[in-house]
C-alpha cells in the first residue's frame, strides 16, 4: 500500500506559527518565568478585565456540563451593546473561528477570494482549506490597496477580506474609503471586515462599521475579546452581519465552541468600560514610547494605531533570536513575506525598558561580530 494521499490544497497548508510560550523560552535561555518579557502576541499587558475575573470567580462553573451551543447570553449582550437584533450576532472561539465560518459557508473549489498581500494568516489559511483560489493584491507601502482589491474581483469571487487595522502592519484604512469600497463591490460578493484591533483606533478615526452592516447585506464585521479586553486565553470573538449570512454561519459553527467561562468573562468585560479606557490610554502612551525607542535606534517602523508596531531590523529572525537570548520575545514575520521586519507588541514601562536594553545588547553584539 502506498502512502496516504492528502488533497493538494490541504497538503500545502502552512501551520499558524504563534509567539512561543513564556515557559518554553524560560527553559531555553535558563531564566525564571517572571524574567521573560513576551511582546510577540499582542496580548494586553494589563491582564484581563477585573470585572471579568470577578465574574469568573463568582460563577462556580460546572465544567462537567456542556456550554450553551447558542451562546444566548453573550449574543443578547452583544446585540444590546451594538443596538442590533440578536440574530445578527454570531459568537465563536475567537474571531479566527468566525473568520473560518465565513470562509466555510462561501468558499469551495471553483470560487475565489480576494485579499491583500500582508493579510492576517487566518483568512488565507481558511481560503486554502476550502479549496478556493486566492487572489492576492499587492500592498504598496504596507497599506491595503482598496482599488486593487476591487479590480481583482472576478466572476467567481465570493469573498473579499480586509483587516482594518491590519495585522501584522498596524496600518489603518480610512473609514470613508471603506464606505466607497462597499459601494463599488458587487452585492453578491461578501466583504469580511476584520476589526480585531478596533478598540485601539482613535475615536476620531474609527467610523461606525456596525452602521455599515445595516446598510450593506454583504458585509460581515468581526471583533474579538482577545486584545483590548485581555481575554486571549479564553478564546471568544464574534461576527456581526445580516440574517442571511449569520444563519448560515451558525449552521457550520462547531457545537459548544464558546465555553461558559468565556461567555461569562466576555459579558463582564464588555461592561468594564473603565478597564477598557485604561487599556487604550496606557497603550497609546507606551506605543509612543516604543516608537521613540525605535527612532532613537534609527530603526524604521510603520505608523500604527494598534497595540503593536512593525519595525524593520535587518534580519527579523536573527534579531528575534538575539533578543530571545535576553529573555525578550518579539515576532519575526518572514511568514508574511516580511523577512526584514519584526512585530513588537506594546508592553508596559518595565517591558519596554527590558526591550530597549535587549535591543542595545543585540546591536552591540552585531557590531562586535563584524
């Protein structure tokens, strides 16, 4: 018997490569866990919402019972929060799972999806898993080319993906340009607008994408509780779209995919506006400091409205490996076609001081080695 044969589009998948766990790096470099600084996964350095932690502690969750497959309490809370019907909300295990649902209901062999060159890996992977064709549009200056996306739409195109702000770039597409793009896209083509970093965008630049969902039946907006709300480990996100798409997405959602713990924490976190405001203000302060540190070291970085900065450092892999020896984890992004860059999450004051010290050591090492 010959070897097992997998479909070509599955065999060719590249696995998602996350930032390495703190425990692994601590063991690798011989440091205690509390000495490791992780600036690789865009997690909230302030931790989780205190209200979310309190709600979890008080919930007395019976882990022997399945969670609600309809995620009814969170769905109702999100509907009230956004002033939309509950049937427009689709909760999932992180926004990645919601993105995968969209791809699952729209894409298959014989159809195509359009997305930008530096798109978050979740959608390209979901497209490839479906067997659909990928149409990748170059991103000059690391900014989404909306005109290029529009022109790339073919007769077989079923979906267009836009991350705004972008990941790993951190750049923002102006809201009015998104509106103009939606006006130009054929109604049969679904536009997936990934807003995982929405909360970090200055309020003057956000726009109201939920209002656009009311206006465009072919628009899906996704958001997450993993970033600003600090619930990355619980895996909870959601999509907002009109019923025709939302109902179909729910049919392919894995049952019990949102745990009771995730639902409980997300509802509480959504109400913790004080923590969210503190997160946004703190991030703005320390992102400015991170950008200043990069400038002082004469390193190029892209303008960011997120909780990370993309910096050009020479060899991203070598730079990250050197910092890792000092107990600082950053994210090389060669898998996005950016081998000279690293993505650095915004930490707190202590994190950034350690980063600056490690970067100075890395530069000194590079100079002494030449």
